[in-house]
C-alpha cells in the first residue's frame, strides 16, 4: 500500500492541521480525508501536483468501487 507524506501536499496538510506535518498516511487514508473535508479545502490553493494526486485517487477509487457493481445488461 502506497503512503504519502502530509508535508508533500499543502491542502492535505491543512485538512490534517491536528497531525504532525511529517506524518505519513496511506493513499486510502488521504482519499478518505479529502472526501470527508472537501468543503474545507481551498481549491484555489491546490498545487498542480496535489490536484493531479486527488484526480488519480478519485479515478482509482471509482474503478475499485465499480468492479464490485453488477455488469450492466446494456453493455
């Protein structure tokens, strides 16, 4: 399981204000934090790297959830 450092993602670090900045989270934990606290995120302050990271997490988690859904009768 991949991990990320809070220090590398400024808005994630902001959302985790109560944690140490050198702390590492799994990508799954990071995604959960972004989702739960999205309304507090300052989207204008997202770096390109962090925006790409969030987009990748969103895509991977959507794929993972859709794998468990039944196949569409229309596909």
